[in-house]
C-alpha cells in the first residue's frame, strides 16, 4: 500500500478512532481540557487532574497521529516523538487494575520496542518484582519472556518456557500466539523462526476484529513494529511498504533484536 493510500485511510477513519485530524486538532483539544479542568487549580492539583485526563488510549491516538503526520509531512520526527510520548505517558497514566506488572505488556511494551527505549524495560518490568503471576495470560507470558530475555536470569528460564508452551496449547488468538512464539524463538536463537512469527504477527493483526480496529489501524500495526517500515517509506517516497517488507525488513529487525535483547 502506497503512502497516499495510507493517508487517505487515516482521514477516512480518524473520527471513528476518536483521534486527531492534524496537529492543530491535537493542540486545540489539549488547550480546551487544560482551560476547563486545570487552569483554575493549584499546580499540584493541575498535575493530578492532567494525568487522569490522559487515559490509556492516549498513547494509541498519539502514535496514529504521528504515523499520519510522518507520511503527510515526510518528517520522521513526528513518529519518533509520538512513540516517545506514548512510552512516557503510558508509564505515568496506567494505574493498578488488579494485575501486577503484566498490565504493561500490551499497553506500553510495543511502544518501547518501536521507540528503541529498551532500558525502559527496567522501569515497567523491574527485576526485583520477579516474574508476573497475575493478569491476562498472554500478558503474563509476554512479560516473563521479555524479562528473561532482558535480564538473562538462569533460574527463570525453564519456568518461562514451560509457561509459554502451556499457553500455546490452549485456545487463544493468532496474534497472541505469534507474539509468544516469536519470543520463544529469540530464547532459542532461532532467527528463521522469529522471522516467520513476525510475519504471522503482522498477518494476524491485519485480520484483527478487536474493538477499536479499523482499516487504517489494521494496516498500521505499530503494536507489532510495522511502523518501522514507515521510516523508509518516508525517506524513499516511491517505496511501497510491501516491497520493503520483502527486501530488508526482517533482516533489519532480526539484527536489532539480537543486539538489544539477547546480547547483554
């Protein structure tokens, strides 16, 4: 799909996404909320109220806007800033929901990967917290796989592998299984399998019927590192995303993951 088609899809679906049509729309909404809820309050109260206003979907809306602006303006700083904003605000605004640190697996971890902020794993998954035991099963498994890959704690290895393989034996979405199979491949240092699972992951997301998904979000599956392809699409104006995927996307991701997650 070419850049102008992605731009068209964004504009067609932005209202359904409750997103921002452009940067001015984003700024206007922020100003209105600040004026209405925060301006008359003391500085300490302003901070508390502002954090409450930035709910969980804020990160997604920002990244989608960043993707659109990066394509529209041919300026990758928009996407880079969007990912970094999503990571920062996600850590500030996601609160306790009855889960342990696994709550961050689907909400913040993908943004951390896309923003290349791997050291933030230490903030959302502190080693002293130990492995995740409470939360969505896929989130617990993902959290524990990433913690083992990052910290390389030998005592965790067998538990993490067994937990993930047990998860794969039960009925779950293709997306969840592809993520977990991909991380297992990293533990095994099976780069060919990881490449295959990344392809399965992107394919599964493009078929997702989850709440909030639409034709644009299914194409821009930033949750699965697809947005990295947009960087080269913006630099090489005529390059199609599909062509880039076939030519060098997997090799680039493989080398990136090897250095960032496996080699300490």
